[in-house]
């Protein structure tokens, strides 16, 4: 028996055509509304460039392409004249899409706020202590806000379905035992989350801080809910849990200021003219743009069996410049001593004293 398509009644055909027309018309109207709004905004940006308008265009254009059509459809959905059951299903689906696109837009709005803050405060400035404090808090608050938006959106979507509400009510009866099990299992994760709050607001570390951790020198590149990424000087990345910076000691070279003292040690012979080397050190740093003109000292810090220990202290505005300045001072001072006082380089002395009875060749010992 051949397969036959079901015969549709004229009323059913009219309902299908009417529903299709309302849905397609709503989507087209919403898309045209989005094009008009962002077209006017783009024209305004071309005439008067603004950070806010440019950021809205960059971040909200794509979410709005979905939000406006679904929003218009939610208003015009009753015009479809569907049956009550079909209309309820369609309304649930439209509400789900509407909440999803709205949450997407809110997440992108957080990026817009971040752009506005970054426009007023530059992390690349030399004296950026206050900026690094603000950016550290901003990064943590942004991730927390995005997480809350996603969590609330998912909760609202699930709460819109009666079946899910009943399942959730049944799960709450066993939440006591489950919460204890989850609490033990997620103890370290919760500890990292609380450590993140502490780091964000007490700020033992900040973004772009210079740290010495586990014998490695690097800058704080990223702070997440659970870990910190340290960019090592040779482009490696050291990833550490947040609890590390609460429980273990570490060095922060930019905690209150980026200024730093650099040390250079020289080991020379006792005959070295210290004043001449000190004068040369002052001449070297005065002609070096890395020196910030705060500290320039040369002292004899130790006298060993064979050498003198000369310590040079020089200052710079940050650790990177202090390292380069130390290298330049070391190279030029060594060249100065080699060129002017080569006899004052480290040496080993041997003193040979004559014996009381001189040795007579040809005199042999008797057996």
C-alpha cells in the first residue's frame, strides 16, 4: 500500500502560513532594527570617535543580531493564534532563546565596561602602581560578574520549566549529605576561591608585579579564580595555585614601588686604588640613561685571603633597567681595571725564602 501524506484542512494550512509569516516577519523586523541601531551608531563613530560607542559596536554587534529578532518575536508570538498547548511550547522556547541572548549581551557589556576603565588608566605607564591595583581588582570582579550572569541565566531558564522545578525540589531533600561530600571534595577549590578574594582586595600581588617565586624571576601575567600565571623572563610560564601566595613566602619587587637597587661585586688585588674605581663608577652611571640618579656607591665590603670584595650599588626605576645597568657597570669597570690597573687583577702570591746552608752541586749523600 503506497504511503500517503496526511491531508491538511484549510484551517490548519492557514494556521501554518500565519505562524510562518509571523515568525519570519518578526525575525526580519528584529534584524532590520538591529541594522538600523548599529548603522546609526557606526555613522556616529565615524563622525565623532568615542571609546564607548566603538566598544559597543565591537562587543555587542553579534549578540544584538540574535537578541533583537527574538525580542520582536516574543512580542508578536500571540498573533500566531496557535492552540494553547502549542503556544505554550513556542513561548517557552522563545523565552529560553531570549534569556540566552540577553545573558550573552550582558557578558559582552562587562567587556565594554572594561574597555572604558582601560581607556582612563594605562598599564604601560612607568609609574603604574595604582593602575595595577585597579586592574587586579577589575579582572577578578569581571570574572565573578560573568560567572554570576551565566549562573542566573541558567537558573532562570531551568525555573521556567515546571518539570525541572519538581526535580530540583526532590534533589533538595538530599542536599544535606551531598553538600558535606561536595564540601570535602571541593575543599581546595573553595580555598583557592577565598584566596582569590583575599588577593583581589588585600593585593599581596597585582597584575604586572615582578615576583621571584621558586627561584624564578617573572611578571604576573594573569590572575584567575584558581591560579596565577607568571611570565618568566625567558618567555616560559609558571602556573601556581592562588593558595601558594597566601601560605608560602615569595619576593615582590614592585609591592610599593618599582624602584630597585642593583649590586655589582668585583674581586681585585689588595693593591687596587679604590678611589679611582669609585670615580670611574660615578662617571659610568652619569653617562648611562638607565640610572635614575638616586644611589651610586662603591664600598669595600669584604677582605678575603687573596682578594678585596668591592660592592657597587646603583639604582634604577624598575628591575629590568636595574639588571641592564648592573651588566653595563660590571663590563665597563672590568675593562677599566684591565686597561689602567692590570696588576690589580686577582693573583696568587708565592714567597720563596733561601735556606741557611746553600745547596752544593755534586755533593751526594753517603749511603
